[in-house]
C-alpha cells in the first residue's frame, strides 16, 4: 500500500487517506487500471471504453481522517439598484 492524503467531496467533504497505484507496475504503468476501447458490433464505430482496475491498487481502501464542515454561500439581502461600493 502506498498511502496519500486526498480531499473528497462526496458524500461529504473530508480529508481521507487512500491507496495509490504503484508507479512501477508493469501491467498498468502506474495508472491503476487498464483501459480498453470497444466498438459497436454492427457498425464497427467507437462505442466507449472499459476500465479494469489493476491488482497493484485497491480504490476502495480509504479512511476518513478529518470531516470538513459544510460551507454555506452568503447571499446578499441588499436589493437596491445602486452598487454596494
């Protein structure tokens, strides 16, 4: 495991400790997974990309270190036509 600190925004903002892909992995070259393009069987046109996670990385391993408070946007209740400055 190669830990790193990361900020997540869903389901709630928090600082987490997560796993990092091995940069010297011969299978994925440090990307954490292998992407494969595929085509539509009828037309042969590009239809999308499948992404398969590599064994050098586990994206589900994460631990919350610090939940962050929710920030509320301040809205102005000043409805005058004049600028506020």
